[in-house]
């Protein structure tokens, strides 16, 4: 057991070292691509907290991304604050919003929760489109980062990397504490969880707030990186769908599942769009469907169980018969 | 002294009186059996006690204090544990994780919670199944898991809802032994059961209800010979 832990730690450390050193030997395009992967890894991992562990499939998590971005934009552009302040405010602002919206919405289950969260995100988009402080549909500019071009690429890459590590570290700590056990118990059976003394409302709300916090941080970095924010892209349903697909593809309710999902989905979709300019979404959809049918537990299950091949796929299909 | 006092408990679903003016006490350290035909309101009574449902009228007192209006998780913290008739294992968690999750009711540290969970699993005879997923246990194991999960919250009063249903004769004897063993640790028990062998052997007293109303109360012998009980179970001409 101890030996295995050491082995995992070594592999993990090695991968981390490669990721940390990777920008130093890459061109700007690749660094930017890596930054995108990291951003989606943060958001998919954050979605995993509420969707994967707690079992509440949020279809509106992009709202935290948009809120984080807009808080950053407004604080930096209108109030002239430093990015560090805006970054933290974005996280805490998104978490606060999650608490406020979670108290009514987390009473709903299953499809109803999904639809309600979707509605919240759309409503927020409409609100931002019409407010004066967000400058409506014309979009809001942010101050540019005062660094060389290369420096900017480095800055955003390492900000995303640091935020991802924070996300995973905190999730890991939660999983090994009372809260983590409570969340998974809620996913498995909320009534049973309630009857063994778990304050389900409180636990779910904290989970939603954590999910919102990390997504808000990602939104903040994104806004600063873009230096311009519009309601459409900031609150796009597609972003939520991408988070969910990545989390499911990599492995829901597993710490590193969404990270692996974000990495592989981005690589696959980038490769496909290089080869098939027009039809790549068609191929991409096919890949996702095949993955869900054959490996519903995600890529991480294949990696950790070290199982490949037909028998594993058939076993999965039998277990998750539709 | 009574650990649980149910006074004139009434629960209405629309026009249906599922529980109608039922009163009984569970004394400290005793096993009280709650019997009645299907649909007589036993599980509804349980759901009222742990506040899954709001009570329509009447009072429920635990250790002398009214618990009506509290939240379900607060009821557990006060010291009332329960099992479910339709068992609710946390399917994709291991047996140990199932029990650890509820041991967190009393402790905040994961090591303490796991230690407590291991002790409970040993007590319930599930120690060999620690690492198995809850859903992979056979029925008797999942029933035991249900009891273990309630025990891990360190209750003073345990509500058992048909924990013997569906077990074979050998498993039944083991279940009876386990329930007695729990009573011997000083936990008071309110048990709902259809299997007469179980309810007659373990209960100190029995409270019988039908159509939501009390029809008899007394020792197992008294209740078994009560005409109203026989009528409720077997029909008019047998009584």
C-alpha cells in the first residue's frame, strides 16, 4: 500500500514537473492551447464537486464563470482595482451567488434542478445584457496586462495551473473529511443521509458554493486574458455542456477524472478540427457517444483498473443497460 | 422513565387519516413492538417521529422534550436512529464508507469516524465485508448494514422498520440475536415487524394499531390473545 502511494506520488510529481516546464519549451500557440485545457480542467473539476460527488447535475455552472469574469471586469475597469483583488472577489462573489441561488434551487432534484440552473444562467445573461454597469451587449473592456507578449502567455498559463492545483487540492481535502462523505452519501440516497444526521441542505449549499468559487476564479482569469467580455460568450450554454462532457468523459465523481477528460476532449477536438474542417463536430459527437456507451465510468476507470478491450466494454454495457 | 412519548399523534394526508390519535411510550431500555396489518400506519408513525413528515397534531417527546418541528438531521443528533423498510444502502460506497459517513454524526475527525465505524461493523458481524461495495452485499447483509448505519450515529433510541422481512430462517435467528445484543448495550428499541416469530420473541411489550388507530397494548401474550388484534389480522369470524 505504502509502496503504491509512493509510486503514485512519483508519477504525479513527474507529470506536474512536465506541465510546469512545458511553456518554457513551447511556442505561444501551444501555451495558449495548454491554458485553455487548464481552464476547462478547472471548470470540469468544479462541476464535478456538485455534479459528480453530490449528484446534482448543474446545467448552469457557466453562470459562475460569467459572474467571475464580470466581477473582474467591473472591479478593474470601473473601480481601478488590482487583478489580485478582482481575482479573489470573483471567486467569493460567484460562491456567494451560488449560496443565494442554491438555497431555493437545491431543493429540486434531477431534471428539475438541471432545468432550474439552466434558467438561472440564461436569466443572468439577459440581466448582464441589459445592465448599464456591464455595458450591455456591446461588451466591456479590461485593462491590458502590462507584460511582454511572452510574459502574458506565461502569466495566464501559470495562473490557470495554480488555480487548478488549488481546486484539486481543496477537493482532495474535502473528500477526506466529513463534508466529502456527506456529499457522496447525499448522491447515493438523500433521505438516508438526512436520517444519519447529515444536514443535507447545508452540505449541498457548501458544495455548490465551492463549485461556484473555482468556476468564478477561472472566469476571472479568462476575462483578464481576453481583456474584453461580452454576455453571449461569457454565459454560453455550450461552456456548461463542455464542462459536463469533460467530467463524464474523464470520470464523474473521481478526483482526476475531469482533468483527464478536459485534456483528452480538447486534444481530440483540436486534432479532428485540423483534419476535418467542416465535419469535425460530427466526428467529435461520435467519439463522445462511443465513449459514453463503452466506458460510462470514464477514462480514469480504464486507467486505474488497467482494463482495456472487448470484455471490459461488454461488462460496462451490461452494467449500464439503457 | 419513558424515553419516547407519543401523545395523540395524528397524521393526515388530505382526507386520509394515516395515523389517528395514537399514544404510546417507549420505556428506557425496553423493546416495544409496533404491529398492525399493511397500511395501518406503522411506517408513517416512524416518519413522524424522525420528522420526515410534519405532524398534523399531537406531540412527540424524546427524553421529556418535544421534538415536533425539528429537522430530520437534528432528530438524529438528539439520539434517535432509524432504519428503512425499503432499505437505502449507499450503493456505490463501500461498507466501511457507508458506516463512516454516519459515524461523522458524533465525531469530526476522519480517523475517529473510521475507528468507530470498524467497531460497529465488528459488532454487527460485517467486519469481513469492509471493502465491498454496499450494493454487492446479499439482502441479509444490506439489512445488517442498515442497522449498522443507524447504530454508528450512537442512538439512545433505535427505530427498526421491518429489518427481518425477506430473511431465511437461519438469518432470522441471527437478526433476533443482533437486536437483543443492541438492547443489551442499553439502547431502547421501537420495532415494526410483520414476522410474528421475531416480534413475539424480542418485544417486552407490543402496541397494535389498525387503520391508524390503537387497538391493543400489552405483553406479547396479551396482545396475541386480544380479539381486536385477531380480528384485524384474520378477519371477523376468527375472533
